[in-house]
C-alpha cells in the first residue's frame, strides 16, 4: 500500500501488522513498519533531517535483526544525497550493500542506491559496479520483487546523472511494467515521473508529457511534498530538450515552483540542478 501511495490505509493498518509480526517473529513484517512510516512521513513533511534521525533510531532499535535492519539506511542515504552530503550518502549505501545478504529479494534496492550515489559522484568504478549488479534488473514480462523494481528506479536516475540517455530510455518498458503493477511511489520520487523521464530521454516528447502531467496530478492527490518538485524538475528538463513554442515559458513556471520547494526542504542537489536549468532560460 505504501508503494501505491495509499497513505491513509497504511496508517490504519501498520500498527496491527507490527504487532502480529513481532508475535510471530517475522523479521520482514517488523521492518515493514518503520520503512513505511518513514516513507509516508517524508512524503508529507519534507523533513530530510527528520528522515535520517528516524532511520538511525530504527536501525538501533532493530539490531536484533542483524544486517536486515540496514536496509533502512537506503532511505537515509537518499536523504543525505539530496542534502548534498554525497560522500556520506555513498558511505551509508555501501555499508548497507556490504552487509545485506545479496540473495535476499530486497538486495536490488540496496545495490541500486549505491549505484545511484556513485553516479552522482562520478565515481570511476561505476561501470564495474554496474556490471556486478545489473542482474537485479527486472525482466520485461516477468513478475518481479520490490527490490528489483527499486533497482530499476535508481538505475534510470543514475543513467541520467551520467548523461547516458540511450541507456535511460531503454528502461522505459521496465518502468512502465512497474507502474502497471501499481508500484507508484517511493521517498523523493514518483514512479510515473521517472517513466516520463525515461520517455523524455528517448525523445518521445508527447508520451513523456502525458506521464509528467499524470504524475503531477497524482502527487497533488496524495500530498507528496518531496515528489512534486522532482516531477516539476524532470518535466522542465523535457521541455527544455524539446524546445517547442511555449516550452521555455512553461519550464520557467515549473522550475520557479520547484526551486522554491527544493530550497525550503534543503534538497541542495536537486535545487542546484533546477537552478542551472532556470539560469539557462535567461542566457
């Protein structure tokens, strides 16, 4: 439910799920509660430092689960990266990646986060690391666990960060299937916004625009403070690349709104990207 954006339903059942999971000793269920609560809380509050504090507290509380508790560090790493602490984000992601069991069906989430952080830092070992973990990619037409889906989500962002637009565009069918499976949100991004990003990377402007408009309606519907400016930023990115009549004016409106939101939430990496695009409109 958390992945599909059903915030009210998550809040209604999470307490009971946690109670039953603890009674049964089911570690996945025990982890579900803090993971969902952190994600939902982040979407509503936009409080990055609060996200990281919750992650640290939850990992400390769940030490009995061993390396499995470290999966929560992924959300913390994304928050660190967005605040501009890229080295800290990569360190958090790498610690989780090295400790988390690679055969667990959530492992793709951890590997994808590390790969994305490396892309943001232009790490020289990115290509080697990608070859080691590309097996996490979902196979189009086949059912896939959440870890594989999240790997694909991180990967499209990594490819765009590395300006590998053809590779990003190639992920469009995979991301569409993820969206069709009602996997619609994760902290800091909406899946449909990233589907639009993949379509835009391939130059499929009308298709991309349809996804971006749908994503904007969705984030307004669920009150996703973190997801909305991200969609606005990528929508503006598409408009600047298409550069049809009226696109630059529309991009300016989107970027002005996104810049205000990113600045208020301390999302310095996305803020810098949006400001650079905005400056290009005045050059």
